[in-house]
C-alpha cells in the first residue's frame, strides 16, 4: 500500500463526487417540495377567498 494523499486517489474522487451529487439532489428535492407546498397553500387560500366573495 502506498502513501498517496487522499485527493490523488481516483476511487476517493469518485466516492466524494457521488456523495456530493447525492446530497445536492436531496437538497434540490427538499427545496422543490417546499416550493410546491407553498404554491398549493397560496392557491388553496385564494380559492377559499374567492368562494366567500360570491
């Protein structure tokens, strides 16, 4: 086994890239779901407001 730095090891680069992509995907998914819930809440509140005006 050689004493090469971790950043020069190709397997470590692949593993860290996969970890980064997985975390980024999770953050984007959570953000997208949050935006969707906010949009649905606004639409629901607006539709209730319009029903009471009629």
